């Protein structure tokens, strides 16, 4: 009699795990139902996607919250967390609230009306692996008209360390470009509703933490940085807030009095330049 070989239980075939980055993306949201889907889509399209996304509604009072929950349902369960703040307190509080919910090693910030190139997280994580001492890393974020064709996503980027002297002149780190260590001992100052990001970056850099910037355009701002509507469009208020930030850094002992004087002089020169540029823009648009 021929003995039959015992039947073997077929092994379960599983798909290889998708590589992800130890990054939490924090997006403050205020009346952004028309733009937030595009912002989140640019996060989902990353070649190295983040492990967590936190959408923080800053008491919008419209249909924004419904949109955020609808977006969370569109993606895999648990990837997007929606936080609803009871009172409107500005972007500093919203970003801090998202930061508090972060579970990953790094936190990246994106605004609800901006977007990222597909390789943003991949290239920033590559730079962080090559130099783990970097605590904050950013990149340029050029203005791109909403709906306009995007350039091909960069495949490589060079890393440049940003020193103390560079930080004195102006803010080299656009908020939608910043990725930083979750465990840093600073947070956004909630008393500031303008240039609050510059104060935080200054506290980090002037405390001796290593900060860097890639030379590739890995994100896009879909509105002019000044001279337009919204908080960033109030040019006068931006310069007043910048002056307050420099005073606050001096008061907290992060910069010396001579450094403060140099920064104040440069700030005044930039104010004149911005006024001239804004006047030219208005003249050309009215022509």
C-alpha cells in the first residue's frame, strides 16, 4: 500500500509591511473646509508616510469639524486623529494641542492651506539619520498658485547647518517646512498670534540645539507670505510682532544686547524693503 504524504497547511501570504516614518504631522485648522483635503492628501502621498496625523480644529464654528472627521474616515483607521478645541485661541495653542497628542519621535507641522512635495518626509528623515544630532530641520517653501502644476518632487537634497548669526537676521524656517524632535523642552508661546514660530525656533537654536535646512523645495505655500489676506497679510502687525519676539528673546536671555541691536537694525531694513515691495505689487496689480 502506498502511503500518502500528510497534507500541509498552506502558509498565510502577507503583504510586506509598508515603511513609515516615526513622525507625527500636526495641522491646525480654522475654517479650512475648502483646503484641508488637499493638505492631508499631500501627507498621504508621501513616499515615506508618517505614522500619525493630528488635525486640530481651533473652534471654527462652521462645517470644518465635519470635514475633518470625514477625512479621518477616508484613511486607514487610527491614522488621523481629530482634536476639537472648545475656544478659539490661535495657531500657537492649536499646534501645542497637536504636539501634546504626538506619539512619534518627530513632529512635523503643516498649515491647512499649504501642501508638501511627495519626498519631503523621506529626505528630511534621510538627513536626520545621517546626522542624529539635528534637533530641527526645515526647507524652502515657495509660493505656488493653488491648482497650478507642481514641479517634480526632488530626489535629493543637501543639508546646511543654520548657525546663531543667521537666526538673528530673520526667520529661516517656514512653519510648514519644520520637523523637530518631540521631546524638545519648548513649545509655541500662546501669547503670540503672529511670528510665534520665530520665537520658538529662536529659543531652540539659541539654546544650542543643532538646526538645519535642506536646499530643496519640499513644500508649497498657496498664498503670498505678506501683502495678502489673513494673519500673514497684515504686514505692519507682522513687523510689530517680530520686534516683540526679539525683545522676548532678549528678556529670556537667549540673545545678548549687542545681538538684539543688530537684529533690530536688520529688522528695520527689512520693514522698509517689504513696504517698497508691497507698494510695487499694488501698483503693478492696478496697472
